[in-house]
C-alpha cells in the first residue's frame, strides 16, 4: 500500500515538473520573441515541443502562437511560411474551442498575410509553368493553391485551381481526387461580381457587395455599375475528370462521367464536344462524327464543327463531306484548311478515272479521250479551292501540288 502511494506521488511530482518545464520554455521563447530574437525563440520552443502534449489549453495556445510568430519572423523567412501557417491554424482551432481569444486577432492577421504570400507564389509558379509548359512547375503551383485551400477551406476556388493544374502537371490520379472532392462539397464556381468604373482614372473597380458598389455610385466615386454572374464550372469539372481518365487510359470511366452529367443536361454543348473528343482520342471516328453532328444541331453556325465532320467524312461519304466543307467556307471565308480539303476531296474523284486510263494505256485515242473528258474537268474544278488555300496559307506542298495540276492541264501558269 505504501509502495502504491509512493508511485502515485512520484507520478504527480513528474507531471508537476513537466508542466513547470513546459511553461519555463514557452516563457523563455516568448521573451526572445519580444526581443525579435527569432532563432532563440525557436530554440526555446523546440525544447518545449516534446512536452506540450500534456499542457493545458492556454499554454498550448501560447506555444503555437510563439512558434508561429518565431517561424514567420516578421515575414523575413518565407521558407518557414507554411510551418508558421500550420502553427497559427492550430492556435485558432484551440482558441475557437474554448481556450480564449488572446492571440486570435494577431495570429489571424499574420495567417492571412501568409495565405496571400503562398497564393502569390503559386500564381508566379503557374505563370512560369505556362511560359515553359513545365509539368513540374504546374505541380508546384497546384501544391501552393492546395495549401491555400487547406489553410482557408472556404476558398474553394483554390481547390479547383489545384485540381486543374495537377492535370497539366500530369499527376492525373491526384487531379481526379481533387475534382471528386469539388463534386462532394457541391462546388459550382458560380459567383456574383460587382463592378463599376472609377470616375477619376477610368479603371475598373471590384466591390465586395452590391451595397458597396451602389454607395460608390451615389457618392459619384464610380459610374457604370454592373453585376456579373460567373458561369458554372460543373461541366468543366466533369470535362477534366474525363480528360484525366483518358490520360490514364480509362476511356470507359471518362465516358461514364460525361454520361452521368448529360442525364441532367442532355443538350449541353460543352459536354457533347468533350464526349466527341474522347471518342476521337479512342480512334473511334464514327462515334466522333456522330457527336460532332449532334453538336452542330445546337451550334449550326460553327465553322470548325462543319470542317471536322467534312474532313472525317472524306473517305466515307463524299457528298456529306462536300456539304460540310462548303458550309465551313460559307461561315468562315478565310478557312484555308477547308478550301484545301475541299480541293483534295474533288481530286479523290480521279481515282476511278486513273484506273480507267491505266487500263487503256496502249489505246492512245481512248486514253486521250478519257483524259480530256474526265480527268481535265476534275482538275479544273479543284483549282480554285487549292489556289485559295495557298493564297490564305502558302506552303511548299501546296505550291508543288498546284504546279503539278497546271502541268497536267498543259497550262503555262506556275506558282513561283
């Protein structure tokens, strides 16, 4: 019985000594922090780190505050910003859950500065990656934006940015996970933007609320106020989920993602185009063409869609191909590729004529008759389209093709 009492007494003494040591180290760190001796503050706080688990809530709050401020070092040590942010986030959780609000205001302000700094660094990484098309740069930017999201979970735009950039960083599985997270939290990306023009410098101003915007207009600080609602990113999330699956060779999953989205919006143009592109990646030109034709029903004046259908139909249905290529030219008179493909489509009519000429190679009269009545009309028909294609976008191959046609027609004309 005496032994048990001694053990209990020893444990109580140990806990008391531990608590005393914790408070001493934290107090020493706090003194060093006040003197802006950040290395000393960090050294002292490190001594308390292994003991802080048993500390009371107020001591823990002070520990994480001092740790965060020492790591932040008045913003002079950016390499420690993420660690400092983690300390402040822990502190704010502690004070929110009942340990008071002694440090929250200061820590919250510094944490906000750190979040802005991390966000700006991520933006710099993104711009650099855009310039160099470096996957590692995209991943660094994605990591920064995700850190901003973790520190400020209400800023779901940064989670979207992270998921999006991971796709370009070729980290497809991580990108899928984050896009799925966006779906789970119901992210749409829809927001209302309040804008007006500054009457002094004619620069656009963005306001936090309609009330602020209206007040600025009433005070004649701003003019031409307008409210804009951004487009939903729901379909874009599905698009990039699908693209990630395609990159991983999981085409069926990609099509499943789009099929699920189309249940709600069956005539969504972007979804149809994305579905078509997946079939194109899979090499299924028939399905691709079907989907593009479906998209044309929604957007009949899209020259590129008509061009795509026309081009892919050249070997399958010449009548359809010609119809769509002519429509593409009608909608976009400077569409060089459409003129070129239309000219080549007409040239395809030479294939049976050439076989007939080959079969009559020794019958000179018959050969010349076929050439005159069948080959020449086809060559003459294609010339205006091929010439227009060359005029809009000159190339050596187009020049060589035109000169060959002129020569076959015994024309003196040549492209130099």
